């Protein structure tokens, strides 16, 4: 989960932690690489000259997408042997950009396209994808995976839950409205950046036609479990009701219809920017930790201790930010540890049904 | 001193250390900002359309050049209100690029052009300036300060000194030859990147017509003092003769004639790339620490303890790298501390003549 707000935590946990905890996010990209290659094929980079510019938006440390880009950029190079390639990694300013460059330049030992494909100029930008990252008409291939569920700000608190998937009524509507506005704006910003004929590939967390979403694919609902344990801290007097209410993921999970709405709405900013839908589909990618537990007959305790970090890697900042500013850092850290220990104990005691399966809506757009 | 090899050390010392220890490097840029603005004026960005692209090569954390870019980019914006600006910071992959983006995006509290000048897209690259950082014909304004004295590799050990300024005979020649080859290549790589009419402003450590160079402007010679104390560690059995010999700054200080040679040599790669000299001059910028000591009547001990970090900030990696790989980290750190303590004690005992005055050769080139 390339994610906007988790980078302080990531920096704290140190290099490599992010990629290890999010191996599932890598599977999502590896499995869908052909979708990006097909988009490149339809665009046919040989039809143009000059720089071929690609972005990886919300790329975090760049590790999860590295193998995907090795394949995609090799394909671009094959189709357009003479065109220089600019590969631009973007995330928010607090992201670990030092790690991005060390990974991409091969200093961490991972295989990188910089040693395999000629004429690539790797760069980075710390401009949010809610803004114009690049000058107009300069982008050939935009890409973002598992990032655009982050909204610019939460519209309101969620009373009895921590995520909009557990919200109802006006609260749910407020999140959906905010998600729609940010999504249309994010698309329109891309449409402006893209050259005519350019492609945009977006693999986003979403809600599929069966109502499934991340960590909610038939077993124990992950977000309900977050809310359950966070509530138990209120019940035990460890956190206040106010802190519970102030804890809200700044995220919106959108349905497939919500994702494609601005691409079909002639009055939307996205449509006005020239963006048109080429392809959309939903997929579920199995939780690698649950899979290992089920198939390798792992010990439940071991499963639980492997599994919780993949949840914690992206969710911790939201819970930490919900706590009162008046608490000491030690106090806050203790509460957060207790919270995840309770979740881990629950999984270790009864692992069945726990799985952070990934549910993504995959979109490919072109600019007319 | 934006510097290629010091970034691990910098990262270790933490954010902000670099900028504080190199306030003199900031003075060099602040004092010469008009030279860059004049180059922009001659180029006249209004004569072209499309992206105006600038690079700051060997930028380290971007802090020392921030005020210069505020003025230069405001000038570009005034002359070409409609052109998008891409501002690209470059250094080696181990540089603290996270700090670059936090400074440029205003997260450290320093005034940044991103809040003042519209239409700027800040980016970074970790490609060495000895390589092609950008695709051909895409650069409008190249800039680098206090960085190109770093060579790609030392040609040989220096027997009785630690820096080529103290070398003689064949050793001196080997360094000068390596410096000439790297310089011609560095210029040619820029010439290829630049558009026709683009400008390149380079403020580099050099040797002026009076034989002055960094830390050697009439008082105590800084590099001789480095060699003296490093030698004293051999004499006292703290390091071996082999370690002394293996300690060599991977740097070449060039004379003004050496700097301009490839720009006037029709057989050089730089000349073939279209680069032509527009302006050259030498300047001395006074050591801010010595100045404060002299003018504010600072205590010698205080001066010494302020002064040594500005030397240590860029020289430590060279001394640390000279030590045997078989020494433990603790052993190495102890030796390095002893070394700088001896230098500091010498300055505290007899401060007169100690000054790291900056001696730069300033060049402005254009691409035909």
C-alpha cells in the first residue's frame, strides 16, 4: 500500500520494512503488469519521438513496483529504441526518497532496470497527486497502485467505526462525496499532464460487485476488527471516547461505478481533461500470509506474528494520530502496542477467517 | 561544499548539520547569484516556449542554494510568465534526498520558492554528473557549486600528503590529468543535455592566479595541516604508514586555465558538444568562522570548536576511508575523533592564520 501518510512511521521502522510488510502489494502489481504492457502496446511509443515520460505515483520506496517497471520499461525500449525514458517516482515530501534512489540505482541488491534497459533517467517528485506533478502535455504513461484511496482530508468523524466502510447514513455519504471530488480532481490533474494518446493505469483499493474490499472477503472483517479492538481500549479506560471518535482513516474505498463515473460524465473535470476509460475490472489477490498459513500448515502464533505487521505497516499512523496530543510519546507507543497485541492474540487464538486479501479496481484510461 | 562522497556521514550526523557547517558555501552562492541572473537575462527565457528546465548538480540537501534559486527562479518567472519550470536537484544515490524534498517543500521552515513562484515542478535525480543526468536537448539552465572537484576515482596514492595540492611530480601530474579528463567529460555531458542557447553556471573550488585555494589564502595551509596531524597519528603509532598513504582526497583543484582549456580546445569533447565560454573569474569568499572570531573578538576555544566542524563536514569520509577495513567501527571512530581533536587543540592554542576561505573559479558557458 503505497500510502501518503505512513512515511514517518516507515522511516522510523527503517529501510526495507515497508517492502517486506507489503509483499501482497507487490503481487498486485506483478499480476497486473500485462495490463500496463497492453496499454503501452496500444499507445505504441514508436509513433512519437522525444522523451517518453512515465510516473509511478504514491510509489513509497519504489520497491514493490520495481519488477513491474523492469518489464514495462523493457517493452517501451523494445518498441522505441531511440526514445529517452524519464521514470519519475512520486510521493509526499516526508516519503523516504533516499531509499527510492538507493533501490532504483541498485544499491540494495535488488535487480533494477537501470542495469538492464538503456537510456532511462530516473527521477523523483514530492508533489501530491492531488496537485499538478508535471507540466501539461508531458506525460506518456501514468501509473499508480494502491494509493488513491487516500483523500485530502477527512470530511467528518465516524462515530462508531474507524473507516468509512463501517460508516452509514450522512457520514458515509460525506466520505463518498469527498472521495468523488478528490477522485475527479486527481484524474483531471493527470489528464492535464498527459500527452494526447498517453495512457493512465490505476490499480486502486475498492469495493467489488460482491461488496468485498481489503480484509473483507468472506472471513473476519479486518476494519470491523480494528474498530472492535480500538473500542475495547475505551471500555478498559486506556483511551477516551473522544480519541475513539477522532480516529478515522483518511481513506475512501470506491465502488467500480464510483471509479468510472467521472470518466463517463461529460460535466466532470476528468472528462473535460480528455481522459476516457479504456478498461476496468475488479480482482481479488489473496493474502500471502494467510496463504502461507493455510498451505504450509504454519503455527497459528507464527501466522499471527507475521500477519499483524502487514496491517500495522499502513494503519498505525491513523491510530496514533487519533490519540490526544497531550499524551507522552511513551504513553502513545504503549497504547498502540497494546492495540496490535490484542489483534495478534485474537488471530493466534483463532486464526481462521483472518486474511488481508487485496480487492482492487483496475482502470486503464487514455487521453483523447 | 556539495559533495559526492560525504552523504553517509551527513545522514549520520542528521538533518541540518550539513547546511549549518557549510554556511560559507551558501555565501559563495548568495554572492554570485547575480551572475546566474545575468546568464538568464542573456538567454532570455521569453524567446522560447515549453518547459524551462534547470538543474542544481551536487546539491546535497538543497539548503545552501535555496535562497539563490528563489531569486533566479523569480527572475525566470518574470521573464517567461507562461513557461512551466522544472527544477531538478541532483546528487549521488546515497545523498539525503528525503531532506532535499522537505527543505524545498517548506517542511523545515526555510523560505522556499515553491510558496513564492508559480508553476514550478521540483524534482530530483541521483545520477552522477559524470553521466548523462537528462535526455539530450532538454536543459535550459545547468548549475553546480562546489562539487566538480570530486573526480571519479583517485589515479594513485599521494606519498607525503593527503590532497593533490600537496603532491608533486608524476603524482601531481596524474591527478591533474585525471581532473582534466573528468572535467572535459562532465562538460560534454552537460553540453549534450543543454538546448541551444542554454546556459551553464559552475562555481568550483580552484586555484587562483596567486596560487590560493580553499584554506590556503596566506595563513596556515589547511591541507598541510590535515597532512601534519594525520602524519602525527603515524608517528604516535595510532595509524600505519600504509593507512597514511591510502588516504587521498578524491579531488582535483584546477587552475582557471585548466578550467577553460576544454572550452577553447576544438578537439575536446566539451567543445564538440557546443559549449562555449561566456565568462570566467576567480573570487575569494572569507571564512565566516574566522570572520566572526576576528570581528566579534570570540574566545579562541569557541572559535576552534565552531571552526573544526566546517572542515570535518566534508573531510571526514576521506580520513575514515583511509583506515584499514580490519579496524572495528569503534576503533575507527576513536582515531578520527583524535585527529580532529588535535586540529582543534592547535587552533585553540594559536588561532591566528586559521581560516577556510573559499577560493572559487566561476564559469558561465552557453551552448551554441
